[in-house]
């Protein structure tokens, strides 16, 4: 009887350890309206979708707001860890297990409307003088790969917009999805800027580390498909972004 009790205790301890190991870290950054902190609580389109997926999968998980660089590093190297929302690119494809897309954005160049500038080609944009883009963004990598020598790498989208506002650069590059919030943080409004040359479309995903068990990732994919099928994904999406394109369940 004593032996059986000991075996039962060991089994319970193993189960408890497995439960702790299975808890998911879901990391995101300050990027309204998809994810942001307000009065100590997390909000946003992507945050709400991820919370629904946690509920549907039944997985133990917590969401944490971190600077992008740190979150991206953890999501590549830690087990049971994911970062959202992350652009899925050929360069990143083999580094993560992907669930999504959650949203799709279009990246363009923007100038101050008062400057009355016109750009008809990427070459003209590349010759426009300093072009501010956060250095950690995929946009920076893309333009650099296309031969842009005029990139001014900044630390944040706020710095990017502030430089545009004060005339230190003629152009910035950012997405339509986050434009309004980024401009507001830098002291500008959407009616004060002019869009030029849409040059990139990006699909944003939940990116799970390769050290996360594949069945967990597959369970999240099925849960997201379920949200598309029952209309809950579209309902959440339209509430946050009524004019944006709703992504389909097809990857």
C-alpha cells in the first residue's frame, strides 16, 4: 500500500511538472491597434484574437508585452514561446512554426503633405535624402536589400515620425494598419501626410519557437480555423479595423 502511494505521489509530481513546462509564453510589443498597454492592461486586435485562441485550445498561457528585439530573441530560442504579430517572410520561414495570418498590411512611403512632394519610382525614393525607418523592422531589411543607401535607422516609430515632423527627413516608410497610432505618438495626424508608392504587402502571424511541441502549434491552427468558420474572427476584426482586409484561413 505504501509503495502504491509513493508511486501515485511520483506520478502526480510528474503531471504537475509537465503542466508547468507546457505553459505558453505569448510575447507581443507596443503596436496599437494590434497590441498595446492601457492602464496596466493589454488590448488590441491581435491580443483579443490570441485570448480567444487560448480559451479555445485550453492551453495554460500568459501574454506579456516586451520590446520587440527581446521578444523576437526569446521566441527563437525558448520552448513553449511565441511572438505576435510577426511578418512571415522567406528569411524567417524556417525559424518558427506559424499560425495565421492574423492581419495583412500594405507598406508605403509617407511625406508631409505641406512639402508637396511626388515620387513615381523606388529609385526616386532611394535618392530622396535620409529616409527614416526603425532599424529592427523588416521594412528596413527589405529596403536595404533593394539597394537603398539613404536609410536612417531609428530606434522606434515615434522617433521616425518626429524626424518627419521636424523636417529632418523627407520620407518615412510604414504600414497603413498602424499609421494613425504611429503618427499620433510623434505629434502628427493622418491628414498631414501624403502616401507614396505602396511597395510591400505583409502577412502577420503568431510565430511559435521551433522548441514548441508541434501538436500544440497544430491545435492553435485548428482553433484559428474554427474562429474563421464560426465568424468570430471576422466579428473581432471588423470591430478593431472596419476598413482593413480580413485575412482568410488559408496560409
